[in-house]
């Protein structure tokens, strides 16, 4: 799919803004009703489907070289989103009234992440997917050392990407879906050694909303420059 543009005109977030104490403070003091840059990609062929609540964990792992985002690659045989890069997460189970509970349960089930390593620091606005899920991204610090145990049916692998890379808009690409009346989507391809991971869709959009949120906090203004045009 052709790249319409790369958002290299937007500033990268400085490393000192991506430290755990800073992120704790920003989420603790931020308003709860801030508008996301990308509220979702709903309204497609499944627009008439009844919305379903879901939650994902956005796991930020402190490493010697800075925070890294823990992501998963879904197995190729799944009916939905096969092979795609995702956060651990899924549909809210009956009786779950807090998205944090859902995100922690899904992270435990999908990658074996023990909640005792997880420090929830906040959440991003709900993101509505084209498949009619209303997803709450729960942002957390995940403190090493920890061990993962992947659900082999759902998760092909887990890997980490530097948060600094993902918070640099020069790595954000805007694509046009061929034949889809102007619909666009975002990607953040990441290469590590000989492996390349195509981070796109809802996962990339939620990471872009994280960038937007932190850029607003850095600017200390009511809004930050936006550039993604749907």
C-alpha cells in the first residue's frame, strides 16, 4: 500500500519526557476528558454491529536504554487480525466493570504477565475499531525481572520496541487503502536485526494518541499541532 506521507515535520518527544517519573506525573495530573487525535476507524461495513467493550494493556518496560513497549504478534490461524501486531488485550468479560481488570486478565492469559509486575499509571481515550470494539488502552509500567509464557494458540511471539522510536513521528507513515473511498491508516514499521514488524491499524493509532497526549503535556497548551487527516 502506498505511503502518502511521513510525519517527519512533527517533533520527536525528548528522552527526558519518556522517563517513568515523568509519565506517572503526566497521567496523574492530566484531565480525563482530553480529545484523542484518532478516536477510531469505525463506520465501515460493520458499523451496524452492536459495540462491544474491550481493553488492552499498553506495557512500558524500563530497560537500560529507556522504556520499551511490549507488543505481541498474533498467530496466523486466528479468525480476527491474524498475524497482526497487537497489545495484549481483548473483550470485557461479564462482571468486569473496570478496564484495568480486563487488561490485566488478558495480559496474564495471552503472555503470562503476572500483575505483581504491573504498575498502572493511566489510560488513553476509548478507541473504536472498524470491528465495532470500544477499546480502552490501559497504560502501565511493567517492572523487570518478569517471565512471559505465551498462549501458543493466540500469540506467535512477544517483542519490545523502544518507546522513543514510537514517539518519533518521522517513523509514522500514512497509507491510503486502495479502493476504500479515502480511508487512511497509520503504520510504524520496526526492524530489529533481520525481523521487520509492521505495526499498523488500531495499535499504531493508539500509540499515536499516546504521542498526541504527551506532546500536549509537553506544550502545556490546550492543543498540539495535528496532522493526521482521515
